[in-house]
């Protein structure tokens, strides 16, 4: 049998020594795995972001209420280990 061990090495930056350490937000909120925060941003993936005036010109097969692409967008960023992500006013 062969055993493979993966080692992850983190480097501490002298300017931000606590960047990759957990952050306790209190007993009622919980904690973050690190202090990396991705602020909210407009992605254009929200179904409601398309102006109603343009909807008649779009393909009738398009579903502007499907948020799958936006959910995938945030899932990919979460894989990178972001501690907290702002998601605008969308429920994911």
C-alpha cells in the first residue's frame, strides 16, 4: 500500500501576521476561519439586474430568475478559502 501525505505551508507576512488566523466574532455569531474578506460586487449574474426595457429583445428561452450561475460564482471563490464573502442583496 502507498500512503500520500499532503502538506500545506503558509507563510506569515510581517505586515499582516494574523491574516490567516481565525477571527472570533462572539458567541452569537461564531468565528471566521481567517480574516480574508471578499466585498460585495456587481457580477451581472443576478436575474433582476436586467432592465425590463431590454427583456423583450432577449432570447425567450433565457431564464432570468435562475441564480445557478451566481451560486457557482460564489462557490468557486469559497473554494479559495475566503473567510467572509459579501453577496449583495441576493440570497444564495
